[in-house]
């Protein structure tokens, strides 16, 4: 080997024994001896390390209890497992509120941008098997639906709903109401929340179709300047999740049933009323479906002790301002006693004076009997209904009497309080057994 070749070899050995520097546009990247990039633990601090630390510090914050009716209304709708839609201008914290709520509930959050999906992403994609004529063609669900199904619970968040075209909105109908994505049925414990910008401020905005709009509790999402200012200092209000008291459930269900049924009996014209203009049809309006939603919201609110402002926002969000405000006025003057306390001592309670309150009171009592049916409670129910006969208004209690009579077990004797309703019950066949 001549001297020149020996020198080249020695220089090559030296180069292989130490790190090499590869040139990239604008900067140098240090490579290890084997030509690979160093690991994160051995990599030197880059020029963005301090900036990353700054952003991490700004991203940390704490929360504090604070009265926030719109957050409470959102938490109420989610607790009641009713699909809820947040309406608000871009950038006011709708998505951030959902992330905080999911963290507070300990639920996985799946965010789906509705405006960038096709109908098949919600209806499912057909998968042809070995024998489609025999087994059919299943519709494959997307990955987010599979993850929620495996988790058994979660928060499904549809963002930018008002930017989704009509075909996509139509595909979402079964997802929102039936929780069906393709051939997959999501667990009942999966809660559904959506967010939308008003069509005037949404990118390629559309009014919601009436069938889709009628499947949501609509909440107006606004920002409070004082809350934002305090948040910039590092403190945001926490989402207080309503806790349903197990002991309150039977009474809450009975009170809510009595209130909603009594109101609709007095105001039958509000059972179903679809607005005339497209914008209003894309928001909340009363229908049998939304009255069912209102019933669940009211019962959950009673059982969890939710504040009046939050409950009012949720109820008007389900029914619209017209029907919702009438219901709230009715509830404010209703003041129904606890039906379970009434059944424990029927003689201690008097029948309310007004006919609509009488009806709501009696329906609530019968609903309480149904929720925990025993012979003593059934007989106490008849003692309460007998007060309507004594007050000269047996017609008010007629429906409640029919429902109560249908609960009788074969070996239960006819109680004395039923005497005033015998003709009615015999005609209806309720005592035919």
C-alpha cells in the first residue's frame, strides 16, 4: 500500500469513529457514527426548546367552582343523556368546554368534524362477504365508532354541524337518535354533543334540517368577558356535573311526569308546533319527541337539585322559547309536594285549588305508585284520588283513576276510595278482572 492510499484509509477510519455532520437546508443535523439520528434523550436542546416550555406553562391552568348557568345546562343535558347542540360564534370556547366536561366525567372524547365527512362515513361503507345473498351486506362503521363501542361509554362530539351539507345531515339522523353508525349500535352510555356556528358566520353554512334540529337540546353559547379575563390569568370555571341522588329518583320521576302531563293537558296546542320559517325550524321547537326530552331533563334536574337558570336554559333549549317559557311559568306556580310523602300520609295533604295543579298532583301520585308498586301504596293512591271526589271534581281524577286501577293485582281487594270512580272504571274495563 503506498503512502497516499494509507493516508486515505486512516482518514476514513477517523471519520467512521466519530459523529458525522450531514448538511440540510438552513441547518446541520448531527448523526451518530452508524448514520442514524440521535435519540430524544441524547439530542441537544434545540432553538425551540425554551419556546416549547413557555407554551407548556401557558397551557397549564386551574379551575374553581363558579356559577355558570350555560355550563350547568350543558352538564344537565349530558347527564340526562339527551343530545345537545351548542350554538355560538367561532372561537368562544365550545370545543374547550367539551374537553373539560369529558375530563370531569372521566369519559373518552371522540371529535368528528361533520363538515369534512361524507354521508357514507355515518351510514357505513358496504363490505361484501362470501355469500351476500344469504348473509346480506354489512355496513362497516368508522374507527371512532368502534373505539366508543369498545370503551362502552364516551362523549361523541360532532363539530361544525351547520357547515355539513343536507346529505350529511340526513346521514346523521340515525346516529343522533338511534346511536347507530353503519351496522354498529353505540352503547347507551355514549353521550352525543354537537357544536354549530350560525349560518351567517359558518363556512358554507346551512340551516339545520327540521328532523335533525328536533333531535337536539339547543343551547346558546356565549362568552363572558370577566370569565375570559380571569381565564387569561390562569383560572377557569369548572364544569359542575349534576349528581343524581338515588333516593330522589322515584319522587323526581313522579313529579316530572305529573308536571309535563298536567301542562300538556291544559295546553294541548303546544304538543306539536313546527315554525314557519327555515331558520326557526333549524332550532328548537315543541314536538312529542322534544317533550320526552323535556321530561327527562326535568326529572334529572329534580333528582340532582339543578339550579333554576340551568334548568330553564335546558328546557327552553329542548322546546323553544314559546313553549319553554310557558312551561317554566307553569312550573313556577305549580309547587307540587313530594308524591312519596303524600302516599306515606294521604290525610295530611289537601288537593290543590286550581284544576291544572290538581291534575298534575294526581298524575304525580299515580306515577309514584307505579315506580314502587305495593298494596299499601296502591291503596294510599286511592285515598288521595278520593279527595277529588270529595272536592266535587271527579272528572279531574278520571285519567289517574284509570291508570291506578290498571295496576291492581288479582288478589288485591277493591279499596273504599274507588267508589266514586266505579262507573267510569267499569265502562273502561279496568275492573273487569
